[in-house]
C-alpha cells in the first residue's frame, strides 16, 4: 500500500483555505499513485482551534468543509483519505464536540474515529473543548485491518512511561480487535 503523508501549516479558522489545500493535495497524491492520503489532526479547522470550537457555526463550517473533501474523493476512485476536524460529538452529554479523524473513500465516509485521550498539560487543554470517545474500532482498507488514532491516543505505551498517564490504551484496544497497521494523526501548536 502506497501512503502519502501530507502535513502543512494550516491557518486556524480558515476552513475554506485549509480545505482547498487538502483537495489540491488529494489530486497530487492521486497523480503520484497513492492508495491512501493521511492529513494531520484538526487540519480542516487549523490547529489549535481553541475557543472557536465553542461556536456551533464554526463546527458546522468544518463539517461543510469535510463535505467538500468527501466530494473530492469521488475524483480519486479507490483511494482512502484521512482528515482531522472538530465535529459534533456522538456522546449525549458534555461539550458536544469531538476531535475526530474521518476516513473517506469513493465519495463516502468509510470510518470515523474520535479521540479518546484528551491531554490537559503543557500547551494542551483539550479536556476543556472536546468530549472523549468511549470506544475505538479498526477499519478495513486494501486488505488490511487498520487502527486509526489521534495524537495522545498513542501516548500510553508502558514502554514510554513508568506510570501510565491514562487508564486505557487505545492502541492496545485496536490491536486486540485485529488491527495490524496503525495510523496516528497528530498536531502540536509549537
């Protein structure tokens, strides 16, 4: 499987500009023969969106941007595209917003993963803005079972930390469900 990794300096709040760059990169990846294109965490909104995610109109704008990207994937048949954005949360309470990664293929949503582990240290304050997911599951693409995670979701490995900072490990959860290829999208503000 040929995977194109795309990372660019997003502009926080410039959904239209960020989406235009995403769509252009999908076209380049298709021409270069990629089977999958992976973008970074919250690339549609720009990172970090901070208080913008408290505006319902901004979340709707990001979801409309995802729709533009979804439509663009119809022009890249067979290729999967992974993008990050803030979306309406699937949970019934809390803040109402999730830090999500969406897998698109052939003009349709193939899979969605919401971030489980929300950092609240150093420059990160994600617990203030997002609801954590309560599950994760792998998806199938190109004959592979793929585990998708977002940044901190991969930061609970016992080999990295003497004392694990979280009670759950999304990577262990995905592996237990058969994922053999792990993809982690990530971003940091500095």
